[in-house]
C-alpha cells in the first residue's frame, strides 16, 4: 500500500510537470481551440492537454507498477490507448469528422476485445446465465463507443470533464476494491493511477483554464472508463451493468438528452448544439465556475447512489432504479435539457397535484 500511495503522488507530479510542456507544444503546432458560436472561450486556448495525462499514466503503469498488472493485457491495452491518443491528437489538430473519430475508437475497441477485455456473459433475473457468444463483440464495441463519446460530449467547460471523470473513477475504484473481490484488484489500482494523473493536470484545466483536455484527453479518459467498467461486465449481472451507468450519470444523461433533443427537432444526431447540461445551467444564470461546481455536485450524488446499488438486493436495486429514473426525468424537464416546452411529467404533476393547466396551455 505505501508503494501505491507513493506511485500516485509521483504520477500526479509527472502530470503537473508535463502539462506546461504540452501546452507549449500545442501552441507551437497550432493545436488550439478557437472561439466560435458554440464555444465558451473568448480567446484561442491550447488543447491536447490529455497527452500529459496519458504519459504520466503510462509511465506509472510501465515503470512503477508493472508487476501489479497482467503483462499481456497491459501491453495490448497500451496499444489501444495509443490509437485513441493519436485519434484525439489528429482531431485537436485538424478537426476530424465524427465518422473518422468513430473509426479510431472502433479500432481501439477491437484491440481491447482481442486482449480479452470484453462482455462475455449476462446473468438475468429468473433466467440465469446467458452466454453472448458472437454477440460479445458487438456488445463490447457498443459499450466502449457509447461511454467514450458520452464523456467527450460534456467536455465543454474548464475542468468539467476532468473533475467528473475523477469522481466517477474514484467511486468505481472504491466499489471494485470493497465489493467486487480481489480477482481484479489491479483494475482499482489502475483507476486510481489515472485519477492521480488527472489531479496533476486539473490545476491547469480548472477555471480559468490555461489548457484544455482536447479530444486527446476526453477520448482517452472516456475510453479508459469504458475499459475499466468492462472488467466488471465480463460476467455481467443487472446490477453490475447498472452501477457504471449510474456512476457516469452526468455524461450519460447529457448524451441521451442530446440524442432525444436532436431527434425530436429533426436534427442530425451528430450535429453539435448549445443545449447541453452546462449550457442550460449557464443560461439559468450560473457563472462558469458555479456551473462546473454544480455538475461536480450532481456527479457526487450519482456516485453515492451507485454505492447504494452495491449494497442492495435485486428488489432494492429495482426500486432504487425507478426512483433514479423519476428524479433524472424531473431534473431534465426542469432545466429544459430536451426542450423548454417538453415537460410531460411536470405537466402531469401540475394537473394531478396542483390542479393547474399545463404551461402554455399544452395538453398531452
């Protein structure tokens, strides 16, 4: 344990020392986030900050803790990480199209699958174990692509994605260590190493930021979160699937809302807009810093709920899930995340409890 603690401190220090260097490199090669209609920054901002996190993470794993991990998986996972990092760097430099980024993520996901990190079996209530067989590959790919892109979508404010990821990974590491047995204890260690690297980077990334994660960072962190969660999904149960979804409640809620919003407005699913969670909170009058801190708080709430799942029976988890879904729906409607005029649950409450007409005379 002392060795791991020292390693975490060294990892954070490496990231802290590397970030100014990466910032200078980004400025020199033109990896800049330039202001536009959907950006919040007012001046060009160096991006590609995730490179410092990746290097610190890799150094810690290969030079300081290599004997803690399965050698073959560590090597193949590193190859997949390099594919993600290259994809992110290319996007930060040349702004790739969505399908081009998807190709990079898919290649990394296939490498991960070949390394044996995959969703192989699902245990369902009342039916027992269901082996996925050939469905294992598409299930694994969909999971990795979805989680990777979910974190990428919330990377819109200084320190937002970094802080939310730190909260999610710390919670996952604690659940893995205390509730999922010792077989995959190395996964919890690796999660904490990544958290340490992000904490070393965060002082430069928090408002007012000196450097952004860029797609180099958001894709890498999202990819690693997806991969880590797969270790708990090799023999998936309903609860083991729900826990990482709840832990990632903030990015997943924002992503699902964005898909619904664009579909209902007949917009392309991949078309960017300024109606994400952080945009809506800022439109309600919160400052940049306040918005980030509020979303940190929401992420902490989701993390606490995930701990309840780890302690719950099947029926307890079912009741908790219903309560979470209702709470999320009320929150989404209250801040207008899908649309300010789409509030079916709130309208129903107004009619039944308050005996009021729906807002703007709407009827459902």
